[in-house]
C-alpha cells in the first residue's frame, strides 16, 4: 500500500464532486452520527455547517471541545 492510499478493507468510495460542501453533506447524510471536535467552545465555519447539515438530515451529532465535557464517552453512546 503506497503513501496516502487507504486500505481496501474500509470500502471507501471517492465522491464525484470537488465541492467540499457537497462532500460534507453526503458524508453527514450517509453516517450514523457526527462528532465535531474543536478547541473553542464555539462552533464556526465548516464545523457549524456540518452541525446544521446533521440537524437537517435528522442525524445525531455532538460537539466536543477542549475544556468541555468531563465524560465525553458517555455522551457518545
């Protein structure tokens, strides 16, 4: 397996678009849930859009940030 190659066992497929907002929406829509990790307690930019897309598609999501939750593993269940 070469540098930058993803092992076939993960069965990933490259999206047909180079438009990252479309790729993000497809990833959110096809996921079981989304975890958003930030340093700041505020969600901004692309992370905010990801949270909005998760809500739009009725998908669970969680925002974890430095200094935030004491028991993130409990929240991720």
